[in-house]
DNA sequence: TTGTATGCGTTATCAG
DNA sequence: CTGATAACGCATACAA
C-alpha cells in the first residue's frame, strides 16, 4: 500500500491536517520552516504521492475528458482506414497536455447506443465525441448531464467544426486559378456532416466560377470507383483534369486509379485532398491538400468544454479556419 | 448534482445499505422482490448512476493504465513522423476496451526525466512506457511502486517485444529466395532496442546465406541519404537490388529515393519495410513488410501488467512473433 | 500556524 | 434479508 498523508503526518509527528496543508499548498505559503521541512522530508522518504481518486471525490473536481472513438480504431486491419481518428486522439491528447487535463479514450461500438452506464463507469466530467453518434446516444449523453462537444463531423448540441465549405472552396479556387475547368469531387457515401459541407463548398465554388455542373455529374461516391475509372478513360478533351477528394485517404485512391489509367499526376490530372494528415507527405507526389486543423480544433474543443464545465453557456463556436497547403499533386491544367 | 445512493434509498424508503446491496449485486441475488422493485424503480426515476470515483476509492481498485507517449505526438508537424505511436496508442486502447480497463495517455517530454508527479498523482495503477526512457526515469517509476512494462523498444525491468530479429531474418530470407544478393539495410541512427535487434537479425541472416558483409558496408543510416543515392546510382551490376528498411516510414523514403534515381520498384529494386502500419497500403506500389503485431503486443502487455498488479512476478515474456506480409514492392532480383 | 470534526459516495462488516 | 456503522484518503471549514 502506498503511503497516505496520515503516514507522512505520523512520521513528521504533526497532525494530518498540517501535513495536508503543507503538501497541498503552494511552496510560499506561510508556515514554520522547520515544520514544513519535517513534513516535506517525511513525504519524500515515504515516497508519498497524493491519491488523486480521493482528491477527486473530496473536492468534486475530476478534470478528465472522455474521448469517444470508434471501437474499430484499435483493430489492426480496420484501423488502417481510421487513421483520422488516431490523429484526432493525438491532437486532443496534445491540447490536454498543455492544459494539465487528463484524457481518457473510450472506444465504443459505433452501432450501439450508449447508455448512462457507459459514462458513469468512466472517470470523466466532460466528453468529446469524435464520430456521428446516433440521436439516442446523444440523448443519453444529455441525460448524463455531462458537458459534451462534438469534434469535427460529430453531431450534437455543441460542436467544434472546421470550415469545410471554405476549405473546399479554396481548393476549387486554386484549381480554377491553375486553369482547370473539368473538376470532379470524389466523396464518401453516405457522408458525415463534414462530408456534406465539403460537397456544398465544392458545388458553390463551381457555381461561383461559372462551372455549374449537376451534382450527379460532378460528384463520384467512393462506392462507384468504376465510374471514376471510366471518366479517366475518356479522351483528353472530355476527361476531368482535376479531382478534389473528400479526404487525403481518398485522394490516395484517386491517384492510384489515375495511375492505373495511365494518367500522370499532376501533369495529366491534378489531385487535391483534405486533412493534411500524415499520409499527405507520404504519397508520391506529395499531396496538395486542405489543412484540417485538428490541433486548433482540439484547443477550441477543450476551451468550449471548460466553459461548459464552469456552467457557462457559450454561443456556437466559430468555424475553425482551414488553409490550403500546396505540394506536388497539382499543376496547371493540360492545354 | 447527480443522485446518490442515499437519495435512492430515501426515495425507496430503505436504508443506504439495502439500496447499495441491491444496486451493486447481480440481479439474481436473494432479496425481497418488492424491496428490490422499489429500489430499482427509485434509481430509475432519479437517474441514479453510481459514482465511479467513489467506487474506486472505496474498493481500492483503480484499473486504469497510464500510457506514456512522446509529447510531440500531439504536434501537427512533428506528429507526422510519429505515426507509430498513434498506432500503438490505438492498439493499447483496443486491448484495454476488450478488458474493460481504462487507459490514460500521458504525453511527456522525452528528454525530461519523469517524476512521480507525472504519474498524474495516482490516477493509474499501472503503466506502459512506449519509448526508450532514461534510466533515471525508470528508477523514478520503480520508486513509485507501480507495475510498469515497456512496449516495443522501450527499456526497463519488464518489456513486451516483437521478434525483431526473426522478422528481419524473415525479410532477408524472402529476398534471398527471390534471388537477391546485394541487399542493404536502411536504418535509423541512433537507434532504439528494436532498431538494434532488426539490425542484428539482418546481419545474422545475411551471414547465414553466405552473403557476409560488413555492417558499415551494408547498413545505411537515415542521416546518410546521400550515400543511399550514390549506391542507387551505381551500374546495374554493383547496385543493390533490394533494401530492407528499418520501418515502413523509412521504406517510403527508400522508394522515393529509388524513384528519383530512375529505378523502378519492384522491377529494378525491391523494398521491404517493417511495421505494417497504415502507410503500408497507401504507398504505390503497396509495401511488402514485416508485421509488427501491435495488437498482440498490447494484449500481452496488458496481461503482463495484470499479473504484476496481482503481485505475481511473471517470467520474461516470450517474444511476440512477427510475420511477413507480401505485397507489391518486392519482386525477383533483376538478372 | 496547527489541530479537530465532518463530509464526499461507495463498499464491507457486522448485528438484528 | 435488512439496517447501522466504520472505513477509504483527502479537503474544507472551524476552533484553538
């Protein structure tokens, strides 16, 4: 058993409260130097570390954040496609470390509705949900009465979102500035909130540039790869010259399919992604992509949670700005 | 404030103990059905959820694992190169979820010696260290008297390691079976334990196949990329025909450099990695690589920690077997 | 400055 | 089968 404050007090021959006072207060509190020294030395000798559980119970402060993540993230095979969540977790962990907050990743089966029990078993006093959970789940979270904010494409009462529309628009603007006109959007289906927003941004930007197209014509869902292949096989004058992919991982697919079709990236076709995750610099050519600012989002998320935890009811947070990082997968449109 | 067991007891007009007894025991415990019903209904009505903190304090059971990770993992730019740790964290999180254990990622500055304070004051009752920490750090951890095991290339009293030597040997065996003879090892310098083990496996396997080479000749550290470029520029008869990279991320570098040198992978040169992380299926061609079985390692790690926590002193765990996954970055040696 | 008493929400050990 | 009482380790009044 670890040493308790009582052991320390006994060893220093003072009362528990005295020991507690000295051990818990800042070093420049007023106290008899000799008493302080005795206590500190005893604590040192006994290897005393305060019991955070007891502190939490007594003070009512937990200061730990539960982070809900898809269960499959921990799966070797399936986890591959869920790199995004690992990066989210890392970003949240980093932000929490900067604030001396604890985090607790909680892996849950996405298909299952969370119950209050799932929460109460955890030692957290606020929550981050990173994926689109069911309304029932959110109801349970509300009922649990824990501050809870959705990260990215999660739905819910409070959310922190990137400017997906703006990011998509910036991508299209850039492509248009390079002379591209036949631009496709390669997307995930069915999509999350972020997915829809990027799609809207794409369509709006195309419209703005007078490149109006029907969504059906310009948006290829990832379950229709054959259609993408077919488009890539069209003669140069009809073939798309650029593809804006929903996410980096999808951009990789696009590059693969383009390569298989005998097209060179970026000479024959430009590809642009979204996220700027680890993959973005691993592909060849390196990926031009919209930065999904996970770090900034994590910071905003924790700030929002802190406010909620203090009992404030902050307004809907502003969108986190996205920026375009230009690398090597984009080039001027072929003549 | 959430409802406590006392509120439930009062509402059901029984004593706290009775309520606790009914609420905490399995449903088929013997108790008067009507009392049970009263209590359960009251609990339901009040939205009672037991306080996990109080449970922990009272029972003395924490069942939470601290996972030490490099601080930079949460950094957008630097985090890119630390994908490995994100995958480790995900694997540990998955394994913990299967066992109903809580985990707490703790991001620490690698260069700093850890103190008892970093243990988040007893929020956890066992530890995983995922990177090579300093001896002083391990001493502090020992002093904290918490079961602690190193994951992968971490050093320490207890560790769970993959069969790095065997994996490296399997890679070389496979290359040799494809007719390769001039094989390089592209490695990280200075290296971790895993690094050294893979290097040893490489050298031993080369020896075994009668391809004895000096380490200086056959091992290129990643801070000497120019040397790798030079080798790739040699005439076909002297040029290496295969490279075994220390890790997938390094295999990507090798492929890039090979590509820049005008070599085709795998026709002109075969590349083989280590880890089988998410990147392995994102590269083009897809990477042949040794599987670093993070999931299995995480399981072993938690088992070992559980044993230590029970007070057992288990023998050094066996190496976790590695396997080779053959994809598209390897081919028979050019004639 | 230091000691005493009480409470946090639960479990566990006893009596009744 | 139920109820009272004492821990668990600490914080927070309050009193000395």
